[in-house]
C-alpha cells in the first residue's frame, strides 16, 4: 500500500484493536511509522469526535492513553460525558471514586463535576457513599452497590441497624428454643437423640425467617449465620461447626425461667436466716451444724 492509499484513521484503529487496554501517544508514534505527525493527529481528533476512541489521562505528567470505545454509547452525549460514562460503566458495582474519574479523564475539577451532575440528572449514573467514609463513588444507576461499599444487609444509611439485628436474633432464638423443647419432649429418656434433634441448620433458620416474613429485605444464608453468631455471643445459642463441607448448625442454650429461679432462691434457708451475717464455715454458727440447712438438703 502506498502512502497515498493509507487511511490514517484505519491505521490508528487497527493498532488500538491489538491493544485493548490502550496505548500511549509515544507508543502510537512507534506503532504507526507510516503516518506523519499531522495525519496521525488529524486521525486521532476525527476518531475522538466520532466517538470511536477515547483519551485517558496518565496522571499529572500530561501524557495520555488512547483506546477504542467499547462501552455503551449515550445518545446526544458530549465527548466528555461519554468518557466519564465509560469510566463509570467499566467500574461495575464496585464503583469508581471521583478522584479516579478526574485522574483518568484528565478533566478539570469544575468540568468533571458538571459532567457528573448532568449524568445524574439524566438518571444514568448515581453516587454512593461507602461505609466509613464521606467520599463518593459513582456507578450506573441500575446497579446494586457491592456489599463492601454499603456494609451489607445490616447497614441502613451507613449506620448499623441494631434494632433490625435484635429483632432477627429474637426470632432465631425463639425458633431454636421451640426446636429444642420439641426434641426434648419427644425424647425424654434419650439425651443424645434429644440433643442431636435440637440442632438446626442455617438453611432451616433462613427458610423459617422467610416464611415468618419478619425481614423487609431478602436474606442469604451468610446473613442468617451472622445473626446466629450474635445469638452465640449473647449466650442464647451454641454452635456446632460443619464438617467435610456440611453447613454449621445451632441450638438454643438452656434457659432457666427467671420466676423459677426466684422461687428456688426463696426456699434456701439462708435467705431468711437472721444470723446469716455471723455464719461462716468452721465457726460456731456455720452451714455444717445448721439444722435448717441439713433438713433443706
């Protein structure tokens, strides 16, 4: 092909097709030896204007990277809007920080914010505040942010929803208690069978919560297991780890009714003895020679 037959735009596109991540301007010069500076520059400008390629800043050094546009095209968008949209689209549900948009797009701060505001007004992108920071990141408006950004199921407006957690803990513990009472009632003389049947798998608890309709949002098994772990820390449940790929299971701890405990304490002779402050082991007045204690025992 002679120099007159060379289509500069096609030459540039062919190079960029081989390097999907893009190439720097210096590398493009080396990869297009048949193009002079003017024809190469005109080709780049034409492709940018047509939305066929995009230019990414390489940071504060003033360099840039060129790559083919592979994302969704926005009807009526300016080149700046299209570039920012492509960066946001590429980030997926992890989002992209506003600083990264500025660095990669090479846009001035005011221009970048104007573009972001325009895209938000068009309901194309949205901003998300990550848990533990006031910084914003951006993602496409129809995406659900990754749990690493939002904090997961139990966060609402960047705050841990403790009331929601406690409600779920109560529901889970009540289910475990019911299961344990049933297992012990059905096996009054078989301790081991009663114990085995009182354990409940995480998937069973999850299904119970779904049927009860107590959660306003869908829960996955890892969410339910987190709730059950809270119950374990509160001393309301015990955990049996899963082995060989099996899921963990939980059961309610034995709970003594507070009224029953009070009644038991009231029967202890010491609670009504006027000499309790003088009673000590090995003394004249002691538990060993107390006739009331002997009869109670």
